[in-house]
């Protein structure tokens, strides 16, 4: 069995941070699937560049595993990471703002083991 120190080191070495932005379109930050490995999502940040409300969804493949409305901006930390299905991509998707020139941004942070 792996030691706690080696697990923590692997989390650091296999970490990811992906970001996406879109002007009045769906903003999608995604991590491609890795055969035999799971992605663990530790946090997500989402925002609009002006006062807007939109739906943020985190997906395991095409399945929604978390969703929340974002009012202007939010940073969500998962004390227990969300675990993706082995081999599946994971993504965070922020709805279009509904107004041309209003950018939406989303950041997805985690690790793969």
C-alpha cells in the first residue's frame, strides 16, 4: 500500500489547472480522460465580467455531477474532491452571459490518480 507521503506527492505531480473564457457563449474548461485513471476535482472558480447570473455545471463525461448558480463570481472548494469515473474526461461549464461583450471565465483545479 502506498504511503500517505507518496499519495500526496502523486497528487502534486499529477495536478491540473485548466481555464476557459467565452464572450456570451458557453465557457468550457476540460481535462481529457486518461485510461485507467480518475480525475479528482478540488476546486472550481467561475465569474462574469459584469453583474450576471448563470449556471455552472461540473461533468464526469456527459453526466452532471455538480451544479450551482453563479451570481457574478464564485470560488468553490471541495473538501472531499469530486471523483470522476476512470477513463472519463471532466469539465466545468459556465453558461453564456446572455449579453454580447460580457465574458464568462471558468477555472477547474484538481489531480489525476
